[in-house]
C-alpha cells in the first residue's frame, strides 16, 4: 500500500523517568538496551527539562507548547481547556490520524484534546478531587504522595500499574498492526504513555532480580534536614517524610525497584519497536522518547519530583530518525514546550496562525540537524508543596530558581553538577542575579499568578465538594469498543476477513 509521504510520528512517554537513571545518560548499572538502541541511532538531548515537575502540568505544556500558568495548568487537578489547541489538533488538521494510548492525566469533560482515537482510559481521575489548598499548607492531603512507596519498596507479583502498562503496550501494538493491515493511507501520530517507573517502588521478581542489593548505589548527595532550603522542607512535609524513619535498606530497595521498573519500561518499548519493524513502518516513523519529569530517588534526601533540582526537573529526550538525522548529542538546554513547533516542522510546515503566536517553545530542528539552536529552558511550579509560584530559568551553564517567598538559588551546573553551591548570595554573582530577577519580572507577574492560582483552587474545591453529593457524573474516559466488528462475525465475508487480517497479505488488495 502506498502511504503518505509525511512521516509517521510515535511518541514513547514514561512517567517519572530520570535521565540520571538511564545508561544512555551515564548510569553504569541500569539495563535498558532498547532505549540504548534508540540513543545509538538517534539524537540525544543531554539537557532537556520539563516545564513543570508534576504530571498533569508537564503534559499539558508538552501538548500545548505553552507554560502552565498560561493555560491554567497549575496542578494535577486542573482542567485542560478544551479550546486550547494541542499537538494532536495541529497534526490532525494536517491530515494525521491521531491516537493516544495510556496516561495523559486529562482533567475535565474533554478527554480527547485533538486525539481522534483513545485506546485506554487513564490511570488517574479526571475530576477536581485532587485540588491542593495553599491556604491550608499544614494539612497534608490524604491523596498525595507519601513515604509509603519507599517504606514498602520491594518485589511484588502484581500492581495496578502493571495491569495498566501492559494493557497500554498491548493496545499500542495491536493498533500498529491494524494500521499496517488497514486501508487508511493517512500518516499516524501516536502517543504511548506508560505510568512506570513512577512509584510505588514495586516490581515483579523478573525485573527485581536483574539487580543485586550489593550493586545498588547510595544517593550521591545527602543533605541534613537542618541544611535544606525552604521549599525542600515544604516537600518533606507534604509527603510526610519526617513521620517515619527510613532505613538504608529501604532506600536501597526503592532504588532497586525503580531500576527494575525502568527495565520493564524498556521491555515494553522494545516490543513496540519490534512491532514497527514487523509491520514495515519503522523506516517512515520518527520515534521520540520523552518523560514528563524526573525522580529524586533519595538524592538530597528528597523523593519524587516537585522541584527544579536536576533530579526532579530533567527529562530524557531522544529523537530517533536515522534516515533524517545523523546520530549525535545536543548539549544545549531545551524543554518539552519545544516539541509542539518541532513536530510541526517534522510534519511539513509552520504551525497554524491560531497556534504560532502564543507558543512558548521553539523548533528543535536546528539541533536535530546538528546546527546551533536556542539554549534555554523555562519552568514553573504551582502545585503541592508550594505556597507561592516557583519559577526556573536554565540558560548556558546557569540555573536560576526564584520564588517570592524563598531565597533565590543560582547554580553553575558546569562547575557544580550536584547543585551544592548556591551562588545567589555571592557578591561576585550579584550582577547575574539582578539580570535574572529583571527577566523574571518581565516574564511573569507573580503576584497575579498567585492570585489566579488561589482563586482557581477555591473554585475547584467548591465544585469537587458539590459534585461529590448525590449522583456523581464522572469525566473519566470510557474507551469505546464495538464488539460486532471484532474478530469473526456473521455479517463478514470470511475469506476476505481472514485475508485482510493476515499480515503480510497472501491475497491481492
């Protein structure tokens, strides 16, 4: 069958996968051969960041090309506006078949956001029940991260995340075979989004046993509670880190399970890549591997994400298209909002006028071609553990973190990759701090952002309380399946059915 000349685009997304735990970014122990294969043949971004170190805001920024505060994506219970164009809208407008499998954490009644097909439900709720309350910071939310994931880390037989990710992987592969056997000549844009290696830190023995306790490295950086910065102390409170003693064995078990979860993710990626090859579509498919944020994994005595240290904010980013781009590595800082204009370039042109003027990202095409491109990543954090906006600017070797309620942080990552030496109060760097502060003031009205967040939280909490009474009408996506069209049915021509379902075909078209 003759397909469109536009390339297929397949995005493989993993949840909470820190680059520092991947061998392609230097980890000596973790086994991820399929990701390594993508990297060896692709363009590897060594300094890619999320735009918010939290699941839903990061994903909404990735899909829209906009920073979280510009679309009201403050936390994991914020509605993603239905009138906000996304990558899926753009590519669908260009003639792509747009397909989503797995987690995207859409909140609100629109559960498609430009995707023509959605193959699974989400793993997380689509309502406002997880809305934080900055005005009652002392009250820990019962539905948020806790240290239970670390305290109970270890091997398991089954978890709901395994159920979910194996379904996501299966339906992705089945859809690829369906596309290969079908008569729809449109190129496809597909997102497969797994929830591993996100905590809880539990993984079957098959993956747990890939690693030995004696080989699991301890966290590189340990910082006593008394020496933590104010936001780190807030994060310790919101996840209940000081409610239980955490032993070295528990830390080791959590890290071992996390490594095993990465190997699980890698295996699912390998199955999908094999399916692409078997179906004859690999050559014309651009594959992107990304994450939504990182995982501290005990570094700095912190867990999970929610901060702009390297462990929480950096993400893997690999673009695999060896027929288009020579394998190489990119040192410049980039971020997930850059993917919207990049995919527009890959699909064949500029973004539509309704989208281009408001994009915060820039195309990564110069980087993909081995040329100079923008070196900048901008971030915002407005979720749990914050009491005011926190923003980040990464440019060159410097990272600047600012919040109206906290002391500034300035790190020279070339000289201080572990971010141990805060230069913000050093007189020698006063000029740089002043310049960054001016840029923050130009980019954001942080007082207005804070007011918007607080008002939005109040509205959502009211709606969540009201809709929990009486008969609840849920927004969670319900995948549609027409069983009358599955497998073999009486109204089908059996010979044609069997011939069309077999791949490669053994009869004429």
